[in-house]
C-alpha cells in the first residue's frame, strides 16, 4: 500500500511540474505572432506575401486604395524582359513602408513574369536572418526601411545586385512605382 501511495504521489508531483518549452534555434522566428514593442501590434517577420501585407494592417489597404500608377509606368514595368529578383525589406510597423509598398503592390496587380518580388519583414532592429534571403541572393546590409534591392539573374541562376532604392524615391515628387521602374530599366541597360 505504501508503494502505491508513493507512486501516486510521485505521478501527481510530476504532473504539476511546468512543461519545458524548447526555445527556437538562433535566428528562427518564435512560434505565434511577435508584437511590436511600441504599438503592441503583430509584426510581419521574414518572408511574406503581398496578400499577407494587405491583410496585416489597414494602412497598407488604405494607401493602396489611394495609389494611382500612370498607365505608361505600368506599361514600362510590363515591358521588362530580363529576369530580375526584387527583394523588399520592410517594417510592417514603419510609416514609410506603409506609404511606399502600396506602389509596388499596385504594379504587381499586373504581374511581370520576369520580375520575381520577394517581401521580407523586419523588426525595428532591422536584422534579417541570412537564411531569409531568396536562394542565390547574397544577404545585404539593412539600415533603413523600406529598402528595395534589385538583383539580375545571371546564367546558372546566380544573382547580381544591380541597385537599390532606400526608404524614399530618389527624386522629389517621384512615386515609388516610377523609381522602381527606372531602377529596373537602368539595370536592363547595364546588362
């Protein structure tokens, strides 16, 4: 009888011990949504999609509704015939990202099969796991968001950095759609 009570007591004590939760490996994202330390909103981190960005925060949807991309700019985007990868590092929390990404989303409404767009969300520390970058793309330093990195696909699949647009379009009054089209056109001429 004493052995039964001892065994029962041991099993009760073991059942009361807290569960051990394994920490994610270094560089991996934690399970569940990570909240922004400033506004308490969930963050989009790592590789994501245009659909997820639009579903994430109303600012992206609201700004997309206001974006008007000139038909000539769209035609120039669609005229590109060299394979490129456009990597967009952005902060879902960032006002500049919320303002400028909808211009790319508007261009992507008529996708160009030669331009692969990859969205990478970052936290406020702007650190990206090197494994988050698309295959064949050399991870880049990130200091401001959004940053648009344009890579040209080389023979054999290697990717060569052709240029960037950092945070804002380079010219006063220029839309991000115009800046990205000019970036792709300049890269095409440089090949």
